[in-house]
């Protein structure tokens, strides 16, 4: 598999089986999440899907100084990690 070559994981069945068992559940959960986001984009548009993705992946958004965001016209939003 590509992932093994990319990670330079040796072609040893025991190691690959262990990695597969460890990663199977999180990869499956992430794939299901992406499928849900994709369906939301199709059915309701990007803004609603983005709201779900941000809520689930980042725990939401906290805005400071939002009163300074203009109602119309261009705006630059810069994200910073806490």
C-alpha cells in the first residue's frame, strides 16, 4: 500500500498488521466524517458544511473584536493558535 511506502514501513507482515489494527478505527471514523461533510456540501452548501467541520474538528470558533468586522466589503481573517 502507498501509506506503507510513504511512511517507509518495512515489508514485515507483523508490523503492517499491527499498524492496520491500530489505524483502522480512526481512519474509518475520519472517512465517515468526510463523507458526511461532502453530503452536507451537496445538499446544503459549503457554509453549513464548514460550520459542522469547524465545530467537530476544532471545537468551534471564538472571535475577538468581531464588532470591527465590516458588514460589507472585503475583510482579512487571520487565524492564530492559542
